[in-house]
């Protein structure tokens, strides 16, 4: 973990965690899971025990328990256990976490489309129905574009990682 020279955690890291957690919370993620996710995303280590997360975030282990459960259930963190160890370890679910997050939303987009199409079929022709139809077109457009966006992102990410490895 990013430790300051005095043995504490880097204040810049913790300030970033709080700022990004606010953005994540504004997006619908509960505050403590948002803090844990921001910390795991920004800190240098790859895996953490609940105790390490509590220490890093300066919170109680009890606060971490529910947060990691939420993040594991959401597919944002993976839980692992070393053979013979009694402690669970948590890590970012996927190295390409944002693609994973976006692709998790595809079923929700599909559900939006299903409900919108059903509503359009039942409501008849009106201004509101036309807005629903445009919303449906948007959802269908996004769903159709998503695979291409992900392919272009993967190609971009490969170039980015290749450039980064040349520098290191």
C-alpha cells in the first residue's frame, strides 16, 4: 500500500479516494463500497485483506465487511483465499475493470428496451409515446454500438499497455 514516510498512508491517496468515492456515490454506489473501490483502484497493491482495507481507509473492519460484500456481489471485486489461510483477499475483479462495469450494464439496457417497447405498444400515439420511442431508439443504438466500442477500446488498451511497457 502507498505508505507515507511516517508509516501512515499517503494523504494524497486518501484525498483522491474521498473525491472519487463522492463521484461514485453520486452515481448510485453506497458510500463505503465507493470508498473501498476507489482505494483498491488507486492504491499500488493488487490484493487486500479486510484488515488492510480498514487500516488503509482508517475505518473499522466492520465497515469493510459490508462494503466488500457489496462490491463482490456487483462483480467489482473478486474474493480469493490462499490455501491454508483464514483471511479472504480482495482484488479488482478484472484488469480492465471499466469495460467489465460497462458490459455489466448491457442487460439493464436490454431491460429498458423491453419495458419501453411494451409501453409504446400500450400507450398509443402521443408526445409522450414519441419520447419513449426516441428513448427506445437510443437504448437500442447504445446496445448495438457497445460491442464495437469494446473492440475499439481493447485495441486502444493494447497499444497503451505496449507503449507503457516500452517506457518501463
